[in-house]
C-alpha cells in the first residue's frame, strides 16, 4: 500500500515541468488535494524544465517559488488531513480481517507481519495508535 505522501516528488516534478499555461491548472489541482494530471516527460533533464529555469535564473524566481511552495503545501495539507486517515482505516481493516485459512502457518506469519507493518506505518503517518 502506497502512502499518499509518497507522490510528493511526482507532484513537485509536475509543478516544475508545467508550462506557464498549465501552472494555474496545477495550482487548482493541488488546492483540491488531487495528484496532478499535467503530462510530464520524465526523460527530460531537470535543467531543461520550464520551472527549473524560473527557479534558478529568472527575475520571476521569487514569485514562482512562492506559488510552487504554496501549491505543494496545499497538496500535502489536504493529503495529511484526509488521505492518511483513509490509509490508516484501510490498513487497520486489512490487518483485522486476516484469518488463518488454507495456507501454511509460515506463509500466514509473513502475511500477518506485512499487514501489521503496513498498519504501523499508516498509524505513524496518521498520528494514530496501533491496536494492541
């Protein structure tokens, strides 16, 4: 199970890869907590991305940095408040539902350990406790 926060690098890359026309759309998606749908070519070297040029050598650098930071903060705040709680609830239900069925005890032990580790990670990120 992937935690929502792990898509931050993807979101950041989309933000610096946006054309000026797409950047407002990117900001709107971030404000809604939606992973950006702006198409990016991950083979393009970073130094050739539009936003990288704005961050490094442009007179617009302070403005662009402020807008990008605000958009990414909006995105992560939304994820923190809703997505992480959903991941925790899903992980807790998955761990609670485990039953020793027609599988070997050793395989069940591995499955249970994986489910518990996922629950522990989700609980840590959602600032919740793990049931004892």
